[in-house]
C-alpha cells in the first residue's frame, strides 16, 4: 500500500513515558486535586448516565470556564485538549495548500497538525534572545492565511507583550491570528477579552496546566460567536466525554482553589528560576543562560543538554531535553531539592 507523503514524513510526539520519581518534563501542575475534591467528583460521577452520549457542546463546562475567565459562553468551543482544538481550527479555517506562519522555537505540534492537513508552514525564526521578532512576524503574516504561536511560549518561557500581539492582529486583518495561551494563567498579558473586537483572533486555553487537569483532556477555543458556531459545527459531535466535562466543570467553579494553586506555582517557578540562575553563575562554562519565566517552567540554554538530561534520568528525574537546552517544570520544594542536588553533582568537576 502506498502511503501519502505526509505520513511517511511524520515524526511521533515523543513524551517521556518511563516511571520517574520526579516528573518535571510535561509542564503539568504539581498539585493533584485535594482529597475532598476527589470525593466530591466521585459523588458526581455516580449521577452520570453512562449509557448516554455526553453533551456535545459541554455546556456546563463551558459556563464554568466562561465564568472563571470572564468571557461569554457563546464564544467558547470545548475540545479534547487544546491539541484537538488546534487541529480543528486548522481543518476548519484553512484549505489544503494554505499558508500557516509559525515561529521557532515554539510548540512542535503546530507543524505536525499543519502537515497532516497539507498546509504549508512558513517558519519565522525568533531573535537571538529567543523573543518573537514582531516586525518579521507581521511581514510573514501579510502573505499568509493564519499564524499560530504560544504566548507565553513553550519551550522558551518568554512572553510577547499584549501591545505587540495587538500590533500583529491589527497589522494583518486578513490573516487569522491564533494565540495559544496555554500558560497565560501564569502571566497577565492575555488577549482573551479582545475576541469580539478582532474578527481575525482566536485564543486557545487549556485545563492541562494551571487548572491541574491534564488527565481530563480539555481545551478551549475562544472566538467571536460566528467563528465559534463554525467550530462547533465542524468538530466531531461527542469530542469531550461526560466524565471529563463533569470534572472540569466542577474544578473550574473552584475559583479560590485555582487561584491559590496558580499563585503557589508562580512562586515555586520563580524559586526554581533563582536557584538555576545561581547554578548558571557558578558553572558558566556549562550552563549558558537561564531565561526569565512567565510560565510554570524554566528554560536553561546549554550545549550539554543531552548529557545532563540523561544523567538526570538515571537519577530518576525527568526534564524535557531540546537540542539547545533543558525545559524544567516547577515542582514541589522536595522535588526542587532533589533536582538541584543532582544537578550540582552532575556539574561539579571530577
Ligand atoms: N499548547 C501548548 C503551548 C502546550 O504546551 C501544550 C501542551 N504541552 C498544548 C497546547 C496542548 O495542551 P492540551 O493538554 O490542552 O492538549
């Protein structure tokens, strides 16, 4: 059987799957749900009619999301993680052969989904300091159908100021601007409030990071009602299962719990940044730069990423390895202590 070219070129996403005692590789929240919340959810699951299909719109979840983020529920589409939402948007708003602008480095799945939809990807490199070059991005978007980027960015942890995002949106009215705000709970430069102002804007959010529900797989597209209705019509009818809908709706209604966890994660991330910066100052020949972070992880530029990554894995600590650096997610104090002790051991000259 002859496979289409797009499949033969496909490289599977390669998450870390082993069992490690310290997991700092997937940008998840380090807070599991409190036991009382788990008990509450168990009670609610009993009320689900398991023989019935779930609500296709995920109404209760969307309302809880809309109330937490102060948007209209009519502007929200729920998906099976923002991963599904990204594919949905590309399939819905872009034709085969259309041009999608991405920036590099950024979340690698944008390119994968685009190639599966036979969309041409134009990549704008970031500046040497890993910040987006807004002028270069605008220039590329002038000849493109859509642009997608994460803000703040996975993997660099840097953010593009709201004013720059608006400059981009306004400069390219014919280009769909997809702003993936998976980590925006940890920063405050969102453009979520502008989805009704700009026809060419879609914002993505997820329950997998600050909300702490990576296991439940729910993500959202926020856009004006016109585009929202198109997305709802184009998605598969029962894309979010009843269990995940219930869990996400319940947790999204716990505003003070969510804000507490988010604040704690921000504090822990800044602590991690400080500790890694100190390490960087002591071992400048090995650790190049530690980037200031707007997310729940820290990016460390180093030419020795692979060596350090492998030694950490052997010690039961998983982080994410990139060709030019390591992305380390914030964890508990205990996890940070173990990480830093191990890094110290690895970096010390023999
Ligand atoms: N966008 C970005 C920028 C991400 O980092 C991730 C997860 N790594 C996703 C989207 C996908 O998240 P979800 O769990 O909602 O599919």
